[in-house]
C-alpha cells in the first residue's frame, strides 16, 4: 500500500509541475512552441519543457552536445531558427520522458508493483538517446543522398557548359529538369541558391551560402572548383569539372558499397529467425517419432 501511495504522489508531482510551469510560462515560450518544424508531435505540451531548458541553461552547461544537435538540425531544417528548433527538439525529447514516467507511475499503481515505474524510467532514458541517434542517422542519409546525386548532376553541367551554356543557365536547366525531385536535399539547396540569384545575390555569394548549408567536404570542393574556374571558361573549366566528376563518382561508389553492406547486415537477423523456425518445423516431427 505504501508503494502505491508513493507512486500516486510521484504522479501528482509530475502532473502538478507540468501544470504550474505551463500556467506561469511567458508568451515567448508559447510563440516558440508554435514554430513550424517537421516531425514534432508534442508541440502542444512542450511549453513547460522549454521553460526548464531555458532556466537550467542547458545550452551553456552542455555546449558540445547542444552544438552537435543544432548542427544536425541545421542540415535537415536549414540554418534559419536553428537554435529555436534545437530547443524544440530537446523539449520534445523531455516530453516523451515525462509521458513515460507518468505512464510508469500509472502502470505501477494499477499493478501494485514497481515493475511499471522501472520500465517507464528505463524507457524515459533510452528513448531520448534513440531520438538523438535517429537524428544523426537522418543527417547521414541526407549527406549520402547529396553525394549520390551530385556526380550525376555535375556530368549534366559539364555537357551543357561544353555545349556553350553559362554555368548559371546550366545549373538552372538541370534543376528545372528535376522538379519531380523537389524534396531531394541536393535540389532543395539548389532551388534555394537559384532563389538567392533572383533576390539579387551575386553568383559567388549564392554558391558560398549553398556550400555552407550542405556542409560537406565534397560540396565545398565542387563549389571551390566552380568559383575558381568559371570566369576562365573554355576548355580549362570543362577539364576541371571532369576531374572533379571522376572524384565524385568514386565517392558515390563507396557510398553504394557501404549501403549494400548495411542492407546485407540487416538481413542476417531475419535469416537466423527463419532458419530457427525451419529447424523447429522439421525437427519437432522427427523428435516426436523418436519418442514414440
């Protein structure tokens, strides 16, 4: 009975703290919770967690962790409002932990055992770790998608420039031909670069911003090669792009090989399970016949 009372008190504290923080929160936290960010599911209950993050100064206490998460957020959602989106993402993680702790208390109250709270507490720790790893894996997939598509796009640019097109027109033409892939990370950044041109940015400024948003070594080399050689034009520019294209194709081969190895490793567990099922299906009748 005493344990049940303890879990009831803990549940009331968890819920009461959320209600109090939500009631006393400033308007700036409510505006921050309404910031559009793809993938968030608990934005309606994230305000108290934003208050805790702000008052605890987690960004200054753990700058390395915050910077890594913010860097990943920048790559996926862009550099604009990246700091605010990072706080939202961390608040989402805390919301899941809070909900799991509350669920664990409710489960322990219903069962009359501590198993529910232990399970909820373990998941409250593991789920944020899993969310951070999932964020990093999304960034890795995004970087790989860019590197997989970049050499193919560069080949088209080389052909168009060799045929007499300017670099700007060649890039614009290639991006327009890929309108159906507007969600692809590489073409998202190229569309943003074209918008910068239309807004009055110079060719060099738009390309440098494009390189910073992609934040990849291969893209930086691509940008530097174009900026150093596009004024010269002629055969030197085309030759420089062709040399870069060969390097990028090698990177694409390495990524393809890595993805193939990852796919093969993911098939090992299902194959083991299928093998065990087959062994049981074949071996059980034989064992029954031997016992008879």
